[in-house]
């Protein structure tokens, strides 16, 4: 996601957040540091919120 869309307050899609999670795991080589674990946990919460938002929109 571009910084411009974040500045405008747009919410990333579950797909976008999932891609960020995958990229984090690739950078970490499958083993997260404590800092990366914290980032991962935040991304999972963000992903779950995006999924809920997409389900509500589809309903």
C-alpha cells in the first residue's frame, strides 16, 4: 500500500495485509526476531479487522 493511501485514511484490504505478512516472513527467513514478532502480531490484528470489514461490506 502506498503512503498516500495510508495518509488519506484508507483501510487496506485483507489481501494487502496478507501480502505484508508474507513479506515479513520472507525477510525473516521463517524465524522472527522479537521485534518482527511484534510487527507480525499487529499485522494479524490488522488482517482480522480487514477480513471483518470485507465480510460486512459483502453482506
